[in-house]
């Protein structure tokens, strides 16, 4: 008997080949580059925008926090992955894979964890942009299941890790507060902030 995780996987993966347009879109959105790079480009833009200096400073601290959350969530996801060692769904099931076949373990999704971490932090200081990022990362998560490289529980756990990574980031930010501020001041001297 199939569990819910496998039922959802088979249902979504079963859509492969039904729509050539959807398959083409998914092959773009599933990559490790398109959505993660869009999020990083958005962080670069956020670094330089703001109506006044205090808003820009708040956004720049947010960029630091987003990068720290991304690093923490990736580290936690890697640690969990090496402990649990869940094989990729295309290894244990006969699936149509529209993506390269990753060789690392499936649980949790590292790409989804890192991207959800960025979106969660951005949402704390710019709701509209953060929600847009959540939408994009939701597409990434869906795509990873659709092409058969992750189970639904892999991306759900990745999302949870990413969102919860903001907790240690904000605790850490309080502990190392003068460092980001000094970095921003130096960057402003060289017109980099």
C-alpha cells in the first residue's frame, strides 16, 4: 500500500509528458540556478534600495540575515541528509525524470531549505517581496516533486528548516551586532552600500 508521500509523488510525476509546455516550464524552474539566482539578484537589489538611509540600513541588515539563514538552513539540511540517507525517489521507483539525477540523498531538500530561508528573512522586512519569493520557492518545491528528484516530505521538511533558520539568525545577529554595522559603514565609504 502506498503512503501519502508516494501517492502525491506518483500523481505529480504522472503529469510528465501530458503537456509539452508544462514540461518545458518545469525543466526551467526545477534547476538549481533559475529561482535561487533570482532570489540572490533580488537580495543584491534590496542591498541598494531604500527611500532613506535608515530604510536602506535595515534592508542591508536583512540581506546579511538572509545570507546567514541560507547558510544555516543548508548546513542543517546537509547534516540531516547524512544521518537519514533517504534515497532519491527515482532510485526506488520507476519515475520519469526530466532533470539530471542528483547523486546525494533526498531528505530534506537542500535547495528548498536555502531558498525558503531567504524568503522567510526577506518577509520580515519587506512583506511584498518576501511573499513573491515564497511564491517562487513554492514553484521550485513543486517542480522538484514533479520531476521525481524529491518526495513531498523532502520539500516540506526543507521549507520548515528554511523558515525556522531565522530563529538562530536573529539570536546570532544580537550577539555579533557591531560586525554587520561596521561592514555596512565601510561599504558606504567605497560606495558599495
